[in-house]
C-alpha cells in the first residue's frame, strides 16, 4: 500500500515523485517501463543521438498518413528513467506568454503565463539569466553552450544578414529571432529530470522507484482509481494507492493506459472488448504533433562534427573533455535556433529551425556522400492538424493505433478552397 503511485518515470513523473516524497509522511511508488539512466550515452551531451539507436525509446508505427502519400513513419517516445529529458537534445525552450494565456482563455484555469511563470522560475537554475523571466535557485540546471561550432556561428550571422534579429534569450517572452540555444546541462553533463529531481530524492525511505515495469491497467473501485496492476520480472503485481494514482506516461502511453483501464469513449471500448469503467469521450482525441523536415547540405571538406566519426578526432575530443570538461563532447549538436513567421499575417512565430553542424545526426535523416555535412531542421511550432490514439486490442502488449494526421488541416483547407 502506498499513498501515491506515479506511472511513468519521464520528465513529469520524476518531478512529481520527487515533490510528493518531500513529505516524509507520504509513501510514493514510481513505476517506469524502461531501465535506469545508467547509459553514458545519456549523460555525455554529444552522444545524445546514440540514444535514438537504442532500446531507450518506444517506437510506435503510425497509421498511413493520408496527406503524406500513405507513409507509415515511426513515432518515438522516451523509455528510460528521465524519459524525453534523458534522450533529447537538451534545448531549453518553454513557450511564450500568448501560448499559456490562450489556454487560460479557453477555460484552463491556472494555466495563464502569470500562473506558470513562478513554477518555471522555481525549477530553473540559470547560469546567465535572472530577473523577471528566469530563476537561479532551482534543481534544473540551464546553461550556455560550453562549445559552439564555428558553422553554427556562421549560420546565425547569415540569418542576421538576411534581416532577422538576433535573439539572446528565446525564453524571455519573445521568441522571434535567431540565436544560440541554452541547454539543460551542468558542468558539461546532461541535467535530465531524473538527475535534477529524482537523484536527490532517491535516498528518501518513503520513495520506491521500480524500473522495467509495464503498467497493465489502473485498478478502479466505486468510480475511484485505487491502484495499478503491472508486470515486473514476468510477474503480475498489484500496488494500491490510498490517495492518488498519477498517470505520466506521455502523449501515447497515458491515453493507452486509460483506455485499457476502461476509461474513454464507451462505444470504442466495447468494440475492443474492454469493460467500461468511465465513459470519457475525450481520451485519446486531439493528438497534436509537429511535422518537420531535414534540409541536409554537403560540405566541401571535414568542416563539421562529422569528422569526429574518425577515431583520431574522437581521441582528441575525449582528451579535451577529460582535461577541461569542454570541447565537442559537451555540444548538444543542435546549437543554433531560429523562430520565425510562416506567413505574412502570422502574429506569432509559427516555424522553428534548428541548425546542426553535422549530417545524419537525427534519426530518419541521412548523411552525405562524402560523409561531411550540416543540417537545418524546420518544423511547425503551432500545428493545426489533430489526430487520435485508439486501442488496437485489449492486450496491453499490443501497440495502440496512433494517427497524428499530419498536414490534414492545411490540405483540407486547400481542397475546400478549390471546391
């Protein structure tokens, strides 16, 4: 018996489990499907791309995308303690006031920018910025890049030559412009949610962390969540919660678990053969994800991080890191950023660009014939298309139906105008 059970040890789960266990009278259980964050690929910033080639990601195969020629790409989510914060590129980006104020205007009380800003500041320990928009005493370390490639600097200068303003701080409240990302890093190592929140809390006797556990369903009695059934070491285990079950399993995992537990659209649950515990039509609906493209350029020589694929360059970079804790090993590779307007009538930036002084770094992107290249990644920061998550089977081991419906809104509008 626990007071609280937190399902999912990602960014949210690590934070919530840590905060709940600050009360010594509360007994907290954190369940994570993946392994502990032991891999060195997690902690050395430059090797984050290695995590995409490992079992630290859950790979969902999407439904055929109607507006992309029927392709079925993968949709990945972190599956390791720390979740996405253990496998991403460490870019610290938290949105702008208008995003949160719009949510509040739509009825999400407590989500206006003035409401969430104190929590951002409480979480953050920024090595350079302070004042109205930033905190300096929080557990999450936010720093400038310890190493910025000269190609990234050239890219940022080139954008300014085209008339785009330099933005020294994408989290000041104004996103528009080009600049260098701040990163969640401390002393040359990744600062994930697991490291920032969970590691200091692990010594607490009232916090239990169980990895390699797969949640099967939420246990419900008298219309109340009372526990979680999960698999560990091949055995089905039931853990009970006297206060709350907190679901933090991500944009796919959370609705999947709720649907398996009988919480969701009643007709859909009956069709799949799941007992309806609570008819809640919105579960699994309104899935929103951004569509992105990689623009890959071949270079005239070994001018990018691609040269570090060779052993002699790796040895040099490793020595620099060991002696000074800086150099290429401390790069998150995704160094330059640009937020801009996709159309002339956009009032807020709707496109975000990343510059990576390397090719084939991101999964799904290719290298160049010579092996020397750089990449500009561009994606929608405010996509309008909406998709869904549905059950394919009542078996928890069968992946759900996932369809983000990329580009649907734009294509449907175009067809409507033609008609």
